[in-house]
């Protein structure tokens, strides 16, 4: 019996943080989730901050994550299309994942249409009003000059410093979240309303905020934030008709 293929959206795994042991636990959960969705997925959108830090030197990448990479390669070999978005933590992705398992790397927004629905997809950083200092830093970090300069640093030092900062990042102190009702003044809903003045989208989906959100921006367009995977393990799935937020509870994890 045939069944419709689905689109899956998830973000903010922050692999590598806050420690090797915690990251490995999260990686095992993530691989288990990918195993469950591979049976009916046509496309998987990993929407930024997959890693708490990532930099591709010409001949070196950060070690680890082999189970995760292996699962993505298996899914790609099955014909499942994989998209990896650059987040604010892993914006230094270049062509490694494209060469290894054919992933499409998304630097900013991705606009797609599926089953008559139009989607606007973005990690969510640097959008909307305000936060001009971060927007300046983002442009600098993504510049060829900054990337060239960082590539001159020996990986032991560059990755070592990055891993140290990962242990101090907000993800290390994440607290359990519940579905969140965003204020109309929050920057991503504001961005969505401005965007919808010139172009229609059925769904506008983001990561970055670490809050599970699902709200109507107007009578038809829906803003969705995917949450995170340190505690919540939330994601979205499009079944050809609607997008729904779901949560993954692996059988080998004690939720108590």
C-alpha cells in the first residue's frame, strides 16, 4: 500500500555542546529520529545550528558525528533529499556535505512549493528589526576575509577555542520549554508580517529561537518555530495538507 511522502523540518541540535558525552547522547537520539522518519520522508530540512561549531578547513573538518553523518548518507542513498541551513553557530559550512551525501547547503532563505503550499524557510538569525551589531558580525563572519583568516589558524587551536565557548553557550543552560505564544512585537513575527505584504506564503518556518511556536500571522499564513533538541526534541512535519509540530521520544531515553 502506498502512502504520501512527507517533509520534515528540524533545527538547533547543537551537536558538540556542552560536552562530548552530552553531545553523543543527543547524536544517538537524533540518529534514532532519522531512522523513524526515513520510511516516509521525501525531503529533510535541517534548519541551522546542527552543530554548535563547524568550520571546514580545506582538508580537515571537526572530528566526531560519524553516526549522524552515516545516517544522512544512508538516507541520501535511499533517495531522500537533504537540505542543511547555515545557522549562526555553523555558518562556515562549504561543500563537504554536498560532496559526501549530496546535501543542498542553504546560506539564507529557501522558498519552495509543495502540494500547492508555499514555504518560506530560514534559520531565523539576523532577520527583522534591531540587533544591528549582530547583523554586522554576521556579515563579517560570512565574509571571505574572515573565513580566510580563520583558516590560517591551526585546527587544534581554532576548534579548541570554539569548543571551549560551546561549553559556555546558552545551550549548556537550556531549560525545559513548553509551546510558546509569541508576542506580536517579536522580531520574527514582525519580519513575517512585513514579508507577507509583498509575497504570499502558506508557511514561514524558522529555528534559532529555541521556542516552539505555531501562530497565524494573518488569516491564512502560519508562522512556525521549530524549537530545539537539547530538551524539547521538537520538529515539524508536512503531510501534503498541513504542517504540524511533533515531539520525538526515543524508547531508550528516561524522561523522568
